[in-house]
C-alpha cells in the first residue's frame, strides 16, 4: 500500500503525492495503456452490452478503505474496457476522430503533473505565455493573417478552450453584447443568428444558451449544386428579409468540414455579406481546420481576413488527445469586454493576457504544454504527414467504393470522410420502392448494411438520414489506422453487402 | 527518434502511438514529474519574472522537424518551470487548492490513454455508466437525499462537468427556459437572478452569458452579524419588491464556502423562500462541499432537499487534479430539455443517460475513470483524513494568529481558510489613520506584509479588499503541506511583521 496509512498508525501520515509510490504505480498504469493499445485492433470496436451492464457489477458505495492499484486496474480490464466503444481502434470510422498520440498523452501527463492554473498572467506567468506562443504557432502553420496573432502587435490573438461549443458560445455572447450596447439591452429578442442546414447543432445550442429566441436562429437550406455550402445570395436574402421585419441580424457561423458531409462554406463570399451587414462572422473549422496546415488544403481558408473569429479542435485531427480547441480573434477586446470578471483577489497585470477573460470559466487546464509537446515532438512535417496519410487512405477507400457499381458516393470527398450508399438501380427487388420511415429502398438496405458491419465488431461506421436518403459516413482518422485496415474494411463491407443482396452473388 | 520517420523513408511510416516509444518516453516524463514534486518545497512559490520573459525565449514558429523528448523536457525545466506559480507547492496558500494526488494524476493518464468520448450512452457505454456510479457514490458520501441519485429510481442524478461556471451556466439556462416556457420567450428581460455580495463572480458571468440583464442580477448585501451569509428576509424583501415592479424572479444561488471568507449561506431557510416563490435554487459548494463528506461538516448541507441543483469541484479539495465538477439535480429533465440537441448520427438509446444533454458541449473527457480511481485508491477514510488534516492545520494556524496581539482574525474559520489582518490599535504611528486607497492604516500595513511574504518566495498568500479593510487569505490545502510548513509560514509572517513594525520589536 506504499504510503497509504494503516488505520491508527500516526507514524505514517497519508501522503497522496508520495513519489516512490507514484513511480511504481505509474508503471502499472502505463503498462496497462500500452497493452491496451496493442490489443485495440482485435477488440470489437463497439461493445455488445445492454444498458445497466456496468452499474449492476459495481458496488453502490465507494469503498471506505483504500484499495490497491492492482485491484483497480484489474477491474478496469475486466469490467470497464469490455464496455467501451474503442475510439482509438484502427477500425473506428464512425465519428471525426479523437486523435490520440504519445505526445498528446505525455503532454496531458505534464499538464496534470504540473497542475497550475493560469487564469491570470500573474497566477502562473509561463502558462499564459506558453499559450500565447502555441496559438501563434498554429496561426502561422495555418497562414492566418498577422491580425489573428499576438506577435507583431496586430491586436489579435488566441486562446485554448475545451471544445467548439465553448468557442461558439463565447463568440456569440461577445457579438450579442456588442450589438446590444449599440441598440439597447432590452432588444435581445430581435437578434438573429444565421447558419446553414449543415451547421453543427452546437450553433443552435450555443445561440439558445445565450438567450437568442429559437425562431431567430436561422438555418438556411443548402443545395447539392453548391456543394452543400451556404449560398451567399440566400444569406443576403434572409438578412434583408429579417431587416425589413425589424429584426437585428448579428452573427453568422460558417463551417470548414461539416459533420454530415465534410462540406465547406465559401468563406470569402460569406465574409463580404457579413461585412456588408456588420455581422460577427465565426468559422467553425473543428474538423477541416487541421487539414489547412497542408498547403493543398489552405485555399479553404481564403477570405479568412473577413472573419471575426475562427475555432478548430486540435483534439480532432492534430494528435492532441481530448481536450483542446483553438479560438483566434482579430479583435479580442469584444470578447474580453463580454467575459471579463473582476475580483480583488484576481487583479490582473493589465499589461498581459488574463485568460479568465477569454473563456467561460475561471479555472483552466494547462493545455498549452500539451500543444507545445505535440508541436515540438512531431514537428509540422509529421503533422502534415499524418493528415495526408489519412486523406490518402480515404481517397483510396473512395476509389474502391466508386469502382463497385452497387455503390454510389453521395458527396465528393474533401477531407478524410467518405459518404456512400448502396445504389441498386435496376435491381428488381429494391429499385425505387419506398421502405420504412419514408426512406428509399436503397437507403433501407444501406442502413441494414451498416448495422451488419457494426454488429460484426470488426469496424464501426455511422450513418446520416437526409430527406429520403440514408448514407454511411466512414472517417479515416484513428492514429492507428493503416492501409490494411482500410482494405479489411472494404472486404467486410463487400461481404456484408453480399449477405443482404444474395441475388447479385 | 524511435518510430518517427526520416524523410522519404517509406519503410518507416509515422506512428504516433508506437508503444515502445511510449514506454521509454513516459518514463522520462514521469521521472520529470517526480523530480518536480521533490523539488517543489525549495522553489519560490511565485516566479520572479517580467511580462514577456518566456515569449522572448521561444521561437516564433513551430519546428518543422520532430525534436526529441529530452530536448523538450530540458526546455520545460529551464524555461517554463522557472516561470510557473507552483500551485502544488506546500507553501502555496493563495487560492483554494487545485489538489493533486497520485491517484488523480494516474486517473488522468487512464482518461487520456483510453481516450473515449461518452457523449451518448451508445458512444461508449461504460463511460456513461461509470459516471452514473461515481456521481451516486459521492452523493452517498455527502448523504444527499436519494432524490439526487440515479440509483433507487428517485428520478435525480448527476454529471461530471469541467467547472463551477459550467454548472452555474447550465442550471441558469434550464431555470430560464423553464420559466420562459410558462411566461413566453419574449420576457427574458424580466428575469431576475439573486445571490449575495459574497457569491463568486461566476454567477454574474453565467447570468450575463445566458442573457439576463445586468441590472437584473441582484447581489444582496451580507452582514457580519449573519456570518456574511445571505439573509432569508433580505432575499424575501428583494423578491417581493421585484415582483411588485413587474419582474420575474427565477434563480437563486447559495454558497457553501465563499471565496473571500469561506462563509456559508443558510440553505434550509433560503430553500423555503425559493420554494415559496418558485425559484430555481442552486448551491455552489465548489470549495466547502468536499468537507461535507466528514460528518462534522455535513450540517452545512441541511436543507439540501429544498435545492434544485448543487455543484462541487472535486479538483479543489478531493485530490482529483483539474478538472472535475460534480453537478447533481433532483429533476434533471429540466436541464435535459434545455440542453438536448438531436442529430441523426447521435441518436441516443432513449433508455439511458446521454450526457451530451447534461452539459454545454458535445465532446467530453472520461473524467469518471479518474474519480473512480481516486475514490477506490484512497477510500472514503483517506479522503476524510485529507480534509481533516488540512482543517486541523488551519485551526492551528488560526490559533497562532489569534494568540499574537498584533493580529486579528477577520472572520471565524469554517473550513481551512484563515482570514486575518494586522490590528495595531494603540500603536502610535498607525492607529485609525486612513491610508492610500481609502484603506484603514492597518489594512495598508497588512497589504505591505503580504507583499513582503510573497516576494520572499517562501510562501504565497492572497488578499481581499472589503470596504476599508484589506485582509490576508491563507488557505491550507496543498496535498504536500505538512505542519512544519505551517510553522515556517507563521515564522515568516512574524519576521516580516517585525520588518514593517520595527518600533514594536
């Protein structure tokens, strides 16, 4: 039990930071993690468990006395791991990745080991300054204009938040306060926020949270001929209509890499509309932003100089383990004015950044040291290699799907997300018949196919319903995925397709 | 360079989760952390650095090629650590602690190593169920009524969020939507939230974020004779006044362990008022809540059955490393109705908890495994011992301060926070003269004393200005603090007091 005291032994006080014990137990935990990584490939990606499977196995009360690390890890292995969906499995393709890496994990360890809270510059100066540095580093990698950076004195800068919803919520609130200051704080019911029907629900949730009426959160429909991007003319029409109705347009959210399809909104054209009507323009580049460190993807950011703020989840595709969302602003003063909170015991330095005024909460984790670890340990070259390798595997998968005439690609791939469905036109039994739920017949089959692939445990895909269509999303993004996993996935899909379309065998 | 590839070497692909490399590098990082813990005592608690000290030392761009872990850790040692405020130092007494422990750190490692995202039950069943279990465990340790727990079918339950501001923001939004559903969503400008002048600014920030007008966030003054707790009669008077003015009271925040003084609001009496006027009553027990696992502190929670929601930061005093805030609700449905967001690719199970609907964001860290590690590795007995040991050291410190007639205790200690100032009544040169800033003379001296203690690097205290008074806050809470550190602190304070009051030598 190391330094954990026996009851009534005053000579041996409880020391929760005993270093000898930490050395021993950290090896146990790290051995557990490396074994987990090594067995990930063979585990069913999704567990076959029923609701209540775990709560039924665990005691109703916390233990009164300490237990050993061996006992705990044994329970993790036997009770918890079998009930996890293995997001780090090389066969996990259901969602945009939560991309882990050694540097990300080790950076998290440093974050937790140092355990400082840089809510003001003064409360831990190096934590704040390192954050200033890493947000500038990634701004440089993305070739964001100098006006988004601390260095160079352009007046901009960035912050590391927990996730996109925080970034969206904070920028919405800043935009709201900016406009209410002009028109009066009794006019909140008149404010209108815009997005497309492909925008992540985070925008709706954030807008509702800051008090925008549901009817005033406007999802503008997108069309295939625009690549499911938000059409600037449609936006302009919506804005002018709302202005005529006496409403106050105040916020626009564009997306680089939408959830369902990986679509990209036309930033430059939308930016012009936003400027024309004085809207706060935020870009949610949660997934697609990471790819823009590669020159061949950077064009998606063209027009970013017209944007007020842009956010990107490094924990999605930049090997940074949960959690870390970058948010950059050209004019952070609006954000600070909205989020600043003064208290005597927290008086800031005045000269430097006090990050408590750049986020929702007061306390904050030292995420900057993780990002610094990731950027240095891998270098820009390997991060680009990581993105390109995933994109190249996704392109190969897309080619295999396209080459099989039983399938169609629903939307041309932009990043490493492939959207496809069965297309059995000409097949007697399915054709264009309607299936259940109003889905077309191929969509019903596609859903069945996805179910069979997923229940095999050998891969995990997700699906989306859009109108009468259901299609499969396959994201290549796990840090462990290699070409052979993609080949196996395609074989598995072909096998399961046979099983639901035997007449074509 | 382990598995990091050389350029143009196709045989050696970039593998960011290479286990051999992880084994080696994790030892380097863990050795770094244990060495850091061992040297914490001797480091100046606050760094002596000037704004820009770190940004000036680091390159403007991220490296293009990978660097070695040794290089990175060497820079952490030489450039970053000297610029940190050492929150884990045994001599850190400035803020409520960010209490680290081995189990907390190892739990964070597991969280990061498994790296699953349980936004729905389905997206990682064991993550959700383990969270159900640990929130029930702590509810049991705190002896919360069954109506706050999942087990037993009382309809309540809890969630692990990042921090108190998230808990306050989410409950504010749920309370707002509940009342707007009744009175119409064009009435947001009429809503009034109440707190005391001792409530953490988080309530103000949260209320502003959800769209409550600043004038409608009412801080009710507290008085010494009420122990700086919110007086139920004052609250009732404020509410009835606002009702007469046509406003709509909707939310009340009480506190167990206020930031400045560690004061406690009278939960039961406030709860009756909240029930009478149908206000959502939230308890912010961020700091003081942890102590309530010890029976001798549990009485502060008396009346909790009248509360809608209660939050508590385990990362403050329950050895759980940043971040982890527990939030329990008697009727989570209101919260879920406010925060739920539907999307085809996230369809929930219906039967089980989908935690995306209990928090701001979609993605979330697997904090439950950290809490499970902490609860099991230490057991309730050691967690109680940890609280009691800090409280007992704080009581001893308070006694030493009280016994010195140059000092006064500003407010009787309730937990492990001691508030004190110099009291030189009768001393010729200071007496009751006003000093700078309108502070009384003793307060000016007290601030000077704090400055000298802090600039010694041997301890770190904080201070608060209330009216004409400035006093020092000394929190005993670092996991490494032992009695000898408290003795050294008192010696240091006496020495510095001598230096500013030589005539009393």
